[in-house]
C-alpha cells in the first residue's frame, strides 16, 4: 500500500446553488509537489480550504499518514502540520512582517513577548530558503512579492510539513516566480509535501511531479507530469483546444488619446519619488505595455493616471483636455476605464452583490436610476446577467451572489467585463489576467485586441512576459520609477527586455 502524506477521499462540499466539490479524491505522496489544475471556479481553492479547516465537507474523509483526522479549523490544520498560503493573503496590513509571521504562536516568557529569538528564527529561515524580507517593514508598504514571502515564512516558522500554495505566482514577477520554483523544489527535497494550485501550465510542467485536474467541481484525472504535455493538460482542464498566442493584425495607431509629460508621483514606502519625470503617449488603435519588475513605480504610475494619487509634478492630457487634477468619477465619465491591480482594494465592494458591483461607476445613469433618484433594479439585473453570460462569470446565485463568495478568477472576470463594456477611449488594464485559467486568458486577450481594433487606446501593465510579448504593440520598460527603454515586441527578445527590467541596460 502506497504511503500518502494526505488523502482526501470522496470529498463533497456544497454552497447555495452550487456543488463546489463533487465526490473528489486527491492523494498527496510524501515529498512530492502535486499540482491542482482547473478553470476559475472549478473548486480548487474550496478543496484546499476543506483541507485547511476553513470549510467542513458534507461528505468524505481526510487521512493524514493513513489515519483519519478531523480538521475543524485552521488551528487543527496547523497542529497537524498543514500550512496554507492563500491566493488573497491573510496578513494584518498595519503590522510588521515579523509580527505577522509570529501571530498566534508568539514566543513568550511569563506572558512577556520574546521577539529577539523569533527574529533570529525568522532571519535564519529567510536566509536558508532565500526568502529575503525586512522584518520591520509594515505590510501595507511592501510589494505583493514581499507579502507572499511573509506568508511562506509564516508556514515555515510553524514547522509545517504539508504546504498548500493557492495560486502562489499570480502576483509575482518572472524573477520572483523563478525563485519560488527553486524554493518549492528545495522544500520538497527536504521531505515536505506540497500542494500547488495553479492555472499556469508552464509552471506546472516545470515544478510538479504529478497533476490532478478538476472541471466544474468534478475530478477529471491525475497524470504524471513527465508523461504529459501542456496541450493535453489544457484539454483536460477546459474540455477543448486552447490558443496560447492571440491572433492579431498589426496596429494602426491614430491620434494621441493619452499624453503624459514630466509625471512625478511620491512614494509612500520611502522618501524617494516612486515615479520620476515620466513622459509618454498612448494613441488610438494601439496597445502600449508598461513592463518591469514589481515595485519599480508601475503601481504609482497607474494611481497617478487614474486619480488615486495626486501628482507631485507633471501634466496628464486625455483626449486633448488637461485632466491632471480631475476627479476619479470625471475621468471615468470622460472615457477612461481601469482594471485595477488589487481587485479587492480597488475593484469590488466585496459585500455587494455581483449585479451592484457591475454598475458601480454607472448606477447614476438614466438607464439605471429614474428621475426621482431610485435604482431601476430590473435594468441593473438584466445588464449584469448580460455581462455574466458574455464573459462566463461563474457564481452560485448569478447576479445576486455576494462578490466575496466568488472565486478570485471570477471576481477578476467581473471587473474586466464591467470595465471593457463601458467602451472606454482609454482602457488602463493592470494585470488583467491575474489568476485566470488558460481559457479565460484567451478570451480576455481577444477582448482587449478587439477593443484596440475598434480604434481605442489600451495601456497594459503586466508582469507576465508572455502576455507583454504577445499582446503589446509597443513596450515601455520601467526601472526605479523611470522609463528606461521603448521596445518593439516584434524586434526584441525576452532576454533583452530582462536586461532593461533589471537596470543593466537603458536607452
């Protein structure tokens, strides 16, 4: 009989209107990296939340080392040596990195906190696994990549043997992804067993030993990575063949839609400016991509353009109008759409229903509000239902599902649907396919190209080099708050782009 670290046998988990896990069996061997693959809303995160004690299954059993165990909550999971890095990090924003890592297992003597030994242990772990962090940095001031390292250190600090990574690379730069892959391989070599949820077939092919595929809540099968291909995995996952490269005609740029001159934006994290004297243009009928390693000013650049942060200096012209000091609503009304980097912070009101989220920036329009100021609920529902059908947004209760209850990928699809449907003259898309499966990525890419072909401007900010190369018509590389190069995706290579991104080369 095979020696499994974890067995999840015949697990069924239901939510209102949906069976999230339908009789699923998953077996994790000791010391292996086991990938869990599936479309958005296929039930991957739910299954892992059952293992971590966040949900109780209606049917099925969990075994650890061959013994049946009951996991009522995450504390039980931790006692059994099971740790989880969630897709949306569970960190206290106003605490330091160190405080977050030791939270819940604080070392103390007679009730007094002993931070010195905790710090020593954290620094030793960070050294051993190549997870560089600043223990005193406050979470809300650090990059997403750094937050993720904090989450991984949290697991290692608790000496967890079974590590669950839920979409760990969705927010990382290519360099950080490479580092994470090495870290995962190192952990598996030490005998830790890893469950790795991902949509990214390249990563699964590179790092996993075996892969189990879920589709619409059902178990499709488990394959050895050595014996399969990317195409085969995508067919198992989506049930059809997927185009990995977007077909698109050459761009036909027209008049400038966005002109940025000498833009400077302050940094919250330190005294330097995050964006320094940046100038560029985006024209009708083209996709301009801002590429760069996370934390080089892309976030602040977008905040400045969309009105989330004031400019320290410089000027922004949109369709020939100066909009440097324009309010966010007026920018939206003027024809600007924004798919934000952080879907929870700036994209959705999580406790609102899906239909209310779909009209967040338009509820006051005559289509949705009558002359007396009351919402036309039927119109809002019809509109939301159309977008749900068009963009295949999956949710248990359709338009009345609370946004919080949806999978991360479906939350993302809802935002993309809302922003593109406004038919903006300028679409600012930051990580638009973050956390999406190959089928959804293919669809969103086609929508962005269609938007460009209709004569609109697209400013894409992406950390995915494949996405940058296949979607953009022009690439602007940012390094330390400045644009250091303008590249043509047809004439450049990923390696050359990497040199600009690392600051080793500039024009």
